[in-house]
C-alpha cells in the first residue's frame, strides 16, 4: 500500500480535469470521488450521470491536453498545484465541506500549514486604518501566525506589508499569474518570494466580480479568525466575516468613529458579538487555545466508492420530481431539503449529483441549493 499522501502525476491530471469540467464544483467533485472511487472513473461516468439528471446536450469535459498545458504553465512560473488531503494544503481550509479540491500556490509552500489570521478591510481605508492594519499584522506575524488577506488596495495591502517579513499569504481572485490591482504588482512579486500566493482559478484568469466572494471564502477558511479593520455596512469585508461565522471561525473588529462610514460595518459587527480589538493581544488571547493545540497529523483522504442509491429507475424518477418540486430559485439548505424530502440521504444525494451535472441545480455558498 502506498503511504505517500501526495497524488501521482496521473491522479493530479485527472483531478484537474474533473474540477475544471462543466458543472463540477467542490462539493460535487468530492461526491463524485466518493461515488466512483477515483477522478478517472468519475470522468468516464460524467456524461451518463448528467443524462440521468435530464441534460440533453453533451457535458463538456475538460480535455487532457488543456490540463497538461495548465500544469506546465504553473510549473513554468515556479508554482505548484496542491490537492486537498496533501500535507501542504492549508489544514483549516481542508476541514471545510466545500474546500477547493486543488489550489495553485507559489512562494514559501511551508507557510500553508501555519495557523492563520485574516486581516481585511476597506479599499478606501483611512491613514489611521492602514497604520493599524500594518502594525497589528506585524505583531500577529511576530507571534507566529500567518497573516492572510486578499491583496486589495487599502487595508489588505497594509496587512501584507506588515507581515511580509514574518509570513503572509495573499489569496487571489484570478489566476496565480494575474496581477490585480496593478498598483500592487511589486507587493505581489514580494509575496511570491517571501510569502505565499494562493489561487483557486486557473492560470491566466482575469478577476471578475463573481470570483471575489469565492476568494473571500478561502481567506476566512484558511484561518482561525478574521479581523475587520474598517468596512462600510455593505462591503466585501463583511461578506468575509459572514463566511467566517458560517465556517465556525472567530470574528474580530476594530471600533471606529460613528461619523466615519468606513467604520459602520465594524461597529455593527461588534454590536452583533464580534470581539472588539485594540491590539494584537486581544486576538491572541481569544485564539490561544487553538494556537496551543498542535495541528493534527492529516492523512490523505480515502475515497472508497460509495454505494449508489438502492432504488429502481421508476422510483428514482418519482423521487427526482419530489426534489425538483421542493427546490426553487430561492436558496434552500441541503439539511432542510433532506428533512422535507423524507427520503434516505443516499437517494437525495444521488439525485442532486445528477441534477447539478445536468445544470438544473446550482449549489450556493453555505451548501444551499437553487433551481435554475
């Protein structure tokens, strides 16, 4: 039995093809692995599973040639493609159900397994906000924590600057080789040398608006907690804080003047229960039990082929109609769907897998489902 937790070259190629194939998201990816035992077997099964879900036109499967070119492009810029379950995949992120199966990383790979704290905030941050973010990031880094942020202008930039010497990770909304914003090109280059760049999207991807929520979810997922320094009431930083709560992470916020709209979001977080932060010690004190606990040794996940639902085609068709009737364009948590269906989870998950691959159902953050 091979004790090496890393994927073989053939497995890595198959994983990349599967996650890049049409209608395959992180949760669907892992369900396919559990159902069919390997990414290669799942790729072969995709067309038939999608057909059973009601798809008429052929499903687009990511070609092997394109996957090989992507792997070569990552290697050519000094990056690596890390799989969930491998030793250098961020352990906090790996614990999430919707963790990306693959991440592109570049820089000091060993930083990925360090306990992390996210520092995020307004792009149009005040001078005092930037100074605070820089200083607290320095203090958190000196305490041995990995400071994680999104490389945006403002608070993100200040946080990366402050932790550059000790270790910082930038999670990118686009490809690992794409610079955004352009003004942070020098900082991104410095992080690639002294810190860690992390991206879920393929190399060459230019960031789009729909990429940023997913990027924010990875930022919070990699960490023990999220610190919001300045944020308006409707901002991406508050989205990151909400993701942190969903993921069971701590949320911290810096209080500010009620006259400054950039502080209304942070003040509301504190009012709603976030830990008020005036110095790094406020964060370190809250996280000390988790920081003191050694990271558990992580074993490579084993994806034994799951038993398919023991139900005939006629009964499965009736069950599929029940699921479709309960779903709507309004997100419905999977747990609530299971409760209302009153069917075995194996049957429901089989149906959902077919419907997702057919493009009839979409999975939203927080493991909720919408009918398309």
